């Protein structure tokens, strides 16, 4: 999750305006706006401070990287448009067959 989304989401859940959050941080509304639009990337400490100022506590967890989707995308991009279309048609036909079997 990006800092911009985290700050914006915490602020909105707290029912605060950018100006109200800025006051709590002894800052300016324009700083909050730049953070939330991604024009400026706040450091980690600033993100934690901003989230806490909304009344929430940020929770951070580490998860293994899952690049399965990226692998599938890369594989699809090696195919021609015709091959990709043929694969989609095959998938639709398989789904239709499963629906027929499920109906009995």
C-alpha cells in the first residue's frame, strides 16, 4: 500500500478534512494534498505520525512476494493476439462445459 493511499484512507475514516489533519500535524493543507496525490512521498516516520494523528495506529506486516500474476502477464505477452484470443475462446468453452455438467 502506498503512503498516499494510507494517509488518505486514515483521514477519510476519521472524518477529517485535509486542513484538519494538517492542523493536527502542525502543517499545511497543501502538504497533506501533495502526500495524498503522490506528488510528494513522505518518509516512513511522517506516514506513521499522520496516521496516528487521525486516531489510528498503522499496522505493518511482511508477506512473501507473490508474482504469480506478473508471471502470467509476461507469458501472455509472448503470445500473438491471435494466440491470446484462441486461449480465451478455449477458456470460455471450458467454462460453458462445466456449467452444462453442473446443471446435470
